[in-house]
C-alpha cells in the first residue's frame, strides 16, 4: 500500500502544456509496489527529477520521520499529501493504539525496512512530494538547467 499511495499522490507540473514528471499512468501508479524503491533505475518512472544523497541523520529523522512519525510527534498544521495516503492514516491510528514501548518497537522494525530503500520522494516540512527547483546541492536528471520537478532523497547507505 505504501508505494501505491506515494505514487498516486505524485504531482504534475502546474502548466497543463508541460509533460508530466511521472511516466506512470493511473493504473500503473495504483499497482506500484515497494520494489520500485529498490533500484536507482528511475528512467521508467520519471521524465525528470532532482535528487541528493541524504546524510544518515536526514534519512533517519527528516525523511523516515515524515513518512512514519513517532507516537506523539507533533504534526504540521497544513500537512499535504500525507493525510491522503491510506498507509499514513493507518500508521497514525496504529501509533495511537500502542503504548510507547510497542510503538517504538514497531517503528524500529519499519526503520529497518525503510533503510532497504534506495530512494523515496524527499519530503518537505508540509508535503510528501516537493517540486521547487533546488540549489547546488541537488543533481538534476536529465542534466541541464535547474528546474521545478520532483525531489528524491537517496539513501546514504547505497
């Protein structure tokens, strides 16, 4: 459900005249499985992206923390995309039902699973998919002038 939710929430350019950033159609997005995150061969899914290799700290706290917040973590008031993901709603419900120790144990198991991914969309403070043009720390594919397109966080372990 995780990968399907993520890709179903993928953005499109603001201008209808621009081609989509994501190459998958609606049926393919719905059928997306987590193994999509197990490869750096991104050409089949994206027309263009910007990426950077996350630090260990950013991958663990910022990236994982946005996708799977700890029990009792403060939520951003105007959070976008995440609340529309069924995996995320189920995650929050699970965290509410568990005591602190159980929640930590489940979250640690999910961290181990998440750490096997090569990449995920790089979340911002208020959304899952962030598309603003990045600075020098971002690498653009295909190479060329920096532009607005999805940001991806690459796992520093690979």
